[in-house]
C-alpha cells in the first residue's frame, strides 16, 4: 500500500481550514499562496462556466459552498470578498467589495434580489430570504402566491451569527445586528439591534 505524501495531506487539510476560515487566505505564506491561488482560479473558472456568476479580483469562494445563478438570477461578487463552506446562494444577488459571508449562510434573492454593499460582515448561519408566501387560511401555503420585495444591506453592516432577515428589509450603513436576532423592520444607520423580533438597543455614536 502506497504512503500518501505528507505534503499533500497537509495541503488538503490546509484547504479544509480555508474553506471554513477564508480570512486566512489573505495571510498565507508565500510557499502556500501559489497553490492556493491556482486552486481558487481553477474553481472560480469552473463556477463561471457553469453558472451566471461574475467574480471580482482576489476573491475566495469555497468549493464546498453552493452557488446557483441560472440565467435571469445573476450573482455578482465584488473584489476581495469571500464565501465560506456550506453557504447556499441563489441569485439574483449583488455582493460588493470586501464582503465576508461566513459558513452555513443562506441567501436567496427571490425575484427582486439581495444587494449587499461594501464591507458587510456576515457571521455564520445568517439566513436572508428575499421572498415570502401568502398566508390565506383557505388555501395551502405551498399553493399561494409568492411575493418578492428584495433585501438591501448598506456599507459596513455587521450581522451576528444566526441572524435572520425577512423579505423587504433595508439595513442602513454601519448598523449592527446581534446574534440570534430576527429582523422584521428596516434598520437605521449605526443602530445596534437585537432580539426576536429585533429591537433598538442603542446607536454606535
């Protein structure tokens, strides 16, 4: 039985680490930067050939993420952004520059889409759904019309882990949403909110 090359084993483990902690990609030592960039280029080229995706410069997209962008549901990813493992993204979605989407996040753009501005940080297990079902009791939920108003998150917003955002929500710049919060109303600039449903705690000033 052939022994597995220790260097290859190390590299595979390093890839696994990067899948779940993508911010480490930008601090790789030169000896690792070469193979990591080649690995990302190959995967991103594959993704662009299979889905309607535009990817900016110097991005990291985990091959363990699930990116679905059929024609009419484009996903655009800005420069220096990352998408970690086990995320599911379904367009239309527009992602700005320096955006962090950590592992197990779900973003579904519905019909209108999700727009994420520059420098948004999204912790693990955030769920954003830009659509909703009707709730008429005279008809089963799955048979009712689906609406979509869209979601927009402005610059430098921080979403804590396990945050949920419903369709139609606008979060203004530099707001912070605490862990395990459900956002059901628009959020003002620099507001800190938390809870289910999320309520104002204070402002960052």
